[in-house]
C-alpha cells in the first residue's frame, strides 16, 4: 500500500516555497558578491523575471485548488 508523505496541496505549496528560497537566495548571494555595476543591472532584470514567474506560479497554484474561480 502506497502512502503519500504530503497531500497534493501541501506538496505544491512546499514546491512554491522551495522555488522562492532557491531563486531568491541565488539572486541575493550573487548581488552581494558582484562588484560590476552593469552585471548588477542585468541581475536586477533577472530578478524582475523571477518575480513575474513567482506571481504566475502562485496564480496557477490558486487555480488548481479553486478551478471554478
């Protein structure tokens, strides 16, 4: 008998939290170490894309739990 460790909802929320922690941590640690201003500007652009993808992922997560709304 197969027993799941997490429910589907908990697994998706955990995945979203892991996505936020991993991406945010990489962006912040790279920004702290970077000394070149132009590379920092590019990093800010990637940070904006990361924020947009977080919003999209969160909306899809909400839609999965409430498909009629």
